[in-house]
């Protein structure tokens, strides 16, 4: 995701961004974990875990949760991936989410670490089916604000600029409710009466290039010509000439003078002048409720890295080949840290070495919907199409890889009627 027209930081601030800091988020009662880009995954059984996936190489797996099956897959492009994923028992169903961070991974990691406890608290909110989702985003924003305030007081001004898009779904036997901030996307894959697959898009992109969002921001800040600006060099619209997304968790420097004033003098020229009528970035999600039907097959949540490579129609083509299986219990998965599950031999050479022998096995994976989508996206990438997927995977995460694709994180929930838990 391209957020900032210009990234401004110092070596000292980046070192601070990598610190691991634990504080109590008093506003939510949750434990806030700020984890930098150098996450060290802990694996009890050697299998990839959704909570510790680093994306340094493609990773995938499946979770059986509250009677539901959820597949996940990811790959990073940044030196430290800024995406995070969640599949967890909410007590009333399953909560699943993808978070796409920007200007660092701490906001998205905060959301991942606290999603379950905060969502359970949000479920206490009485009212419509949308109320818990809206309450979740309110609480997680309050928690991150308190956490960022602690970091800023310790001299880490970069916490003022970190933020994340968030896409959260709550799935129960009767319905699903989806809430979105930013430019992640959710689609519902359905089987029509003629046997064909169709995609119902449940979200829309919240960025300044979306005319409806641009109009909303301009109406909220009348007379401020710089509330939304078109930047010729990049050919895109930006909120205050700085941020592409118009709704997000964090980005406090565009929401509060307290955090804007915390920025150093050499940064402020790049992020606009005084905040006249903040906030300029909204934390109000768009929420969609859908009653589950017989024709509903999959719910796909993904960060924009997937949609940069695949259209909704191409997503359907990839999922056609997914082999429907019973849910079972426990977890199943595979990846580079396990070795080739079927003993494949390497067919290519490069810095990842044996990895190439596993590419074919992963591409042939028949039962993991998220893995199917990930490999379809990587094959569809223009660099893969020209030079081969091995060439793409041989690029080191960081500036070289980031010029080729974005971080990609995918969650696929299985909704087939025969696989749904009983109400």
C-alpha cells in the first residue's frame, strides 16, 4: 500500500520503532504489545502459526475455530511485514481480521495482539448487529492512542505517524457482519443456480482517490483546500498531501494536535501545517450485515496487496480448484520451515535455496483457499510472468521486493452449509 508521499525518519527513530514495549491499554483493559519488524516466531510444533507468521517467505495454514474452518496465507514485501491476521473464537462465533499497517508494524501488531479480548468486550455492546463491530474499532483506537502516547512521552515520535487499515468480520451460524477501515477488501464467494461462482464485494476502498471519500473529507473540512490534495509526482490524491487512506486506526498526527506537535521540526513540512479542524482521518467503519444463505461458500478477507494482483473474477477462478474437505479439529499447514511435505526436489537456484522445490507443491495445494489465492497472485505479478516466480521470491524483502509487490495477507473462511456449525 502506498500511503506516504515521502517517508521521513531518522536512524534513531527507526531503532526506537523496533523496541518491544509492553504497556497496559487502560482504555480497553487489554494488554498492548508493540512489536517491531524483527518478530521472532515461536513454534511449538514446527508448523506455521497465524499469530507469528513473519511473511519473510510464503506461509500458510488452516485453523479450526469454534466449529469453523479458516485458511490463511501471507508473504511480506517490506523488510518487516506490516500486515497482521486474526482467526479466533469470539465466544459467539469466530472473529477474523486482516490489518495492513503503514509507517511501521506496531499499530497492526497492536490490533492483532488485542483483537480477541477487545472484540469480546465489544460484544457486550447492546443494540444492532453492527454495534459490536463499531464498538471494536472505537476501543482499539482508544487503546492504540494510549499506547502511542506512552511511546511519544518516551521520545519515540514516530508512534504519532504509525497507523493501520483494518478489516474485521464476525461469523456466526446465521450471519456474518463485516466492518472496514481503509483499503483492504472483503468478498463473499457464492454458487449460483447454474453452478457458476460469483463474487459479492462487501467493502469499498477508503482512500482519497475514491471520489465519494474525497467528497466526504472536503465536506467535513469546508474552506480547507489542503484537506485533500492531488500530488502530480505520484498521480494520486492524499489526505493533507500526506496519507492516501481516509479511514484508519492510528495516524494520530492527522487526528490530534497533541501528536502533530510531537513531530520534529524537520518532519512537519512534509505532513502539512497546523491542524485546523481535526480529525482528518476517520475511525468510523463501514459495516455490512449479511444473512448466510445456502449459496454462500467462502468469505475472503485480504489486504490490498492481493487486490493489486488479482481482480474479484480472478479470485473466483483460483477458488474453483479448492477441494472441499471436512473441518476436523486442530490445525494443518505447511511451509518452508517444515520442508517439502511431499519430498519435492528443488528445480531452481537462489538465495532461498531449497525453497524452489516447494513452489510447485504449494501451487498444487488443493485444500487451502488462502494458499490458492496467494500463489495465484504471485504468478500473476508482472515480474513473475516475465522472469518466473523463482526470480520474484529471490528478491530480498525491503526496497527491492517492495517495488515488485506489497505485503499480502489473506484469510478465507469456509461457509459451505455442510461445514457450518449448528446454531
